[in-house]
C-alpha cells in the first residue's frame, strides 16, 4: 500500500527511517531536476539534495503534515541552490581580487563583481521595508519561509510573495 505524504510525515515525526527513505525516493528525481536547472553542476546538486534532506531530518518535528511536502521540499531546494550560487559567486569574487594587481582581465572581473554587488545592494536598499526585511531574513539569516512568517506574524504565502517580488526586482537589475 502506498502511503500518502501526510502519513510519511507523521512517521518521520516518530523517527521512522523508512518514512524518511520513502520520501527521499519519492522526491529525489524532482529535486534533482529542479536543482540541476538552477545550478547546472551535477556534483553540487548531489550536495544540495543531501543538505536539504539532512535539514528535513533535523527539522522533522517542525514540518507540518497539513501542508504539501513537495512544495516545502522544492522551496528548500531553491533556497539551498541559491545559497550555493551565492557562495560560489562570492568565492569567485574573492579569488578574482588578487588578479586585479596582476592583469587587466582580473581587474575587469573584479569590477564586474563589484558592480553587480553594488547594484544588488542598491536594489535591496530600495525595496519596500517589509520586502527587504523578508529578503534579508531569508538570504542573510537563512530562515525558512515558515520561520519568517512566524517571526513577522505573516502568512507563509505572503512571505513567499515578497521573496518572489524581491528576486524579480534583482533579476531585472542584474540582467
């Protein structure tokens, strides 16, 4: 008999490893397809999925069985992928800095990263207060949508909408 996500979440909350394994098997392919579309690096995607499912296991008591688990999982994959890309961006920015003194192409790379960082800071600072606060809680403090909604006494859907609009603003400026 195939168990529903709600049943598996309830089992997960009772420390049932079989429920966890079944959720992993059920959603692995979807998670992989979504993460590879964002990150485009198979090795990084494996790490991202592993990190997300580790966080699922650690936060199993806080997962709401009444909410669609797939949505929770894909939002976690998106956030983890964005964190990976942010880290990759910042590490490449740092590695480009010594090249500034060595060669003109390095200087160009550094200026490009610097310009993007400046544009990003400008976009974030111009966001409405609530949107900026939610974006910073999500990206800088790495809080989940549910954690943000609880702290700010907002619905998770409102938090999702603010994050969507923040990312839309950022994409407009960077592209």
